[in-house]
């Protein structure tokens, strides 16, 4: 097997940003993309904590509601939200791990 330095010198391999060696199958047809090229000029929009924040608030405010009911309420209040019973359960479990009381459901 050829050494890494030999492959790099021949343009057949490069090292990625995370330090992994990448062997190019067709080195002339492909080149590493820059950050600007991979973003296509459109910056990512920052994601807020709207769904999680609301789910956490509803978990504490409505101990009699099921995870499914909380998910439905989150989806009703936040346009485009896709909360599920399982995702709300995840927030509840995370709150329990953080030591927050009143997150358990009897259902």
C-alpha cells in the first residue's frame, strides 16, 4: 500500500478538517470544498428553543395532561412544530435528570 505522503503528493488523498485521511477515487474530478462553497452563500438561521421551552412549561403547568396532549398543544401554538408524544417525554426525562420536580406523568 502506498504511503499517505505519496498519495497526497500524487493528488490522490487529502486530510479532512477532523484529521481523517480521505482517499480520492477520482482526484482530478473532485476537490475539497471550502466553507463558502458548501454553504451556497446562504447563512444558517439560528434555531431557538421555542418548542422545547413551551413543552417544558406545559409539562410543569399541566401535570394532568398526557405527553400526547402536550405535544398537540405545542403543535397548535407554534407554526411548523412537529412535537410528538416521544419528544415531549424526552423533555420530561431531561427535566428529571436536571432535578426538576413535577415532571412525571401517571399515564
